[in-house]
């Protein structure tokens, strides 16, 4: 006989999911799960469509990170049209795509940290919900909130200039891009027409965001170091020389001790090394490294993993921050869930530096945009989306129609780590609990939010999903029920 706590939906994340936590008669947490409850269908939706439509179609998976899917599909279709992988494009096409991608990373990370995660840091996970939100941040720290809005706006302007639109653009096409930047666009983004939306200001504000988090960490180190900490393997793309590269690279994975368990594998060979497990209680699959099996082959992806896998960051300011971050781990991969925020802000700074450098590169004004070659029947495109490593795999028939699509999105790669994070926090917060508090439940969500999950990349929901939590005893009797933050019943 057990009691069950249900959190439905998880809040301040992109998409819809729920958590169930089971306790035994002694109040011990015996099982915790993050459920993805809606069906995923994009791998079927694109079948039968012309291959050149894929980069536009698949980005409808998400309104927060559409560029990631846009570029991953385009990279896969580069292979199909014979343009090679990653570095086979013209200099202008590759740099326009990179600029687009860094704009995506910059705006997405900024949105997550300031709008979704910072309320828990500024006010505490157990603060009243009416305060612990983005409006509360704006009232408590107007300057910080203003900077967050303008930083995201700048990233969106970069995307609009390179992709044609801020959301669901069309800039990347098989074999290249369909536009470069005009001098006027370049100058506006680089210099900002005298206003704050310029490349140098974004670097400065990114440094300020890092200083904000590091100061918070100094003041709350015990909490951050002890919150949802567990060993794991880590996976990301790296440049062949080991540098962080968010757009292209080889696959590398390290275990909890830092030993390589996947040693710089070509992304086109991913299927030789990865498998996906299906479980009955979730529509999201559980990827793992084939040679280690489902029990031991799971891994983390995303900012924390990238800091643990890469040897260095190829921009000077972010490299300084990288060295400070790695020092905290004492030479081993960092396993502190909440330090994902620190890693995320290092990537914000890196993206700002990359955008500034690319805007000063004359190649982004070029006119040589597309490469073609020998037609292939299969293509694989990987990149580092804001939330982690993203896999797109397609097979195309002689009639140019997509026959097969397999997408392993970043949040899917983090499925097992998120479930373990939920269980870790649930045991710490809810063992022996007799009364539900909103703060306890939010602590579970804080662990999920650290991964910045994009649940709609795997799911789509229909209708309204109110937050209602019910605690029942071992006999099935209702002990307490809460809807939003108001108590409905108590016995």
C-alpha cells in the first residue's frame, strides 16, 4: 500500500508534463517519475513530404528553440544533396548559420535563466507563488529584468536577420542558406544605432549575468551543492581539437570520473552507438549508449554536460569563466544539478562573443550561398541545441520524399537524468511528509527546470491543464488536496 503525490502540470517549463511520487506506509519515497503524457508525432508527420521541406516543417516542434530543429534538419539535408557535413558549405553559408544558431542559444538561455529559473533563486523555492514569478523579478530588480528582455530581443533580432523571421524562419536550406546579411543589417546588429542593442553591450550584460549567479553561489553554496547532486555520464559534440562547438563536431562522452566512454565519434555513425528504450509510463523515450546498456548507458546533455566534456572554449572571456567553473569540480565532471545555470550563463557569454566576431567577419556579407553534389539517400544532422545534443536522421527515396525520420531531441536525451533528479529531491523533501506544501512541490520542479526541458519537442497537449495535487493515505482516503495555491479540502 502506498500514497501517491501528483504534480500536474510541471510549471515554468516549455510544454506539458506531470510528476508522480509514491510513498510507502512509513512515509518513505519509493518511486518518483516524470511523465510525458501527450503523444509525439513529428517523425510520422514528415514522412511523404519532399526532403527540402524538412527544415521548415520540423521547427514547428517548438516556438522557443525552432532554430535548433531548423538547422539540424538542414544539416541532415546537406548530406542528402551532397554538400557534405558541417564544413562542406560555403564560408558565407556556414557563418550565417552559425550566427543564427548563436542568436538562438543567446535568446533561449536568457529566457530560461531570467524568466523561468531566476524567481527560484531570487526569492527561494518556497516563496509565495504570487511573488515567485517573472513579474516578481521585475518588481524586485527592474534593471535585471530590463536587461533580460533586451538580451532576448537582441538574440531574436539576430535570428530575424539570418532566418527571415524571429520564429519559424526559412534561412537554412539544403546545401546552404537563402540569404546573407546586408551591410545595413550587419551594422545595426553590430553597433546598435546608438542604442543598447549592440554586440559589445550583449557581451557586457552576459558578464554581468555571470557575476550575478556567481555571487548567488557564494552566498548559497551549501544549498546549491547539496540540491539534486548525483553522478552521471555526460555527452556533447566537440570540435576535433576538443573545443566547445555548438554547431558542429564529433560526439564525445565521459563518465562520472571524466574517462571517455565515447571517443570523438563521427556524427554520421551515431546509430552504431545509441539506442532508445521505451517505457510504459511515458511517451518520451530513454536513450542510452549501446555498449553500456540501458541500466548504465544513460547520460546528461546540455550546458552542464558541455562544460564537463569540452577541453576548452575558443573565445577568451568564456574561457576564463570555463576555467573557474572547472576548478569547482576539482578535476572531475561537475555533478551539481543547479550549477547548470552557471554553465548556461557561460554559454550566453560565449554566444555573445561569437556573435560579435561573426558580425565583424566580411564573409557574412557574401553572395556564394549554396553547394550541391552527389545525391544521397540518407542524411544525419547533429548540433548542440540550447538544451543539449540534438539528433535528426532522415532517409529519402528516389522520388525525393522522406521515407523515415528519427529525432532524438535534447530533452529526450535528458529523460533519465530528469527522472533521477526528481527522485533525489522528492526523497529529500517529501520523506515522512504529512502535509503538502507548495514549496515542497516547487522544489521538485526546480530540479526539472534546471534542465530547461522543452517538452513540446516531444509532446503536444490539447485543452486546459490545471494544477491539482492530491495526497491520499494507504487506504485511498484523501488527506489533502490543493488546486493552484488554494486548499480545497483537508481531513
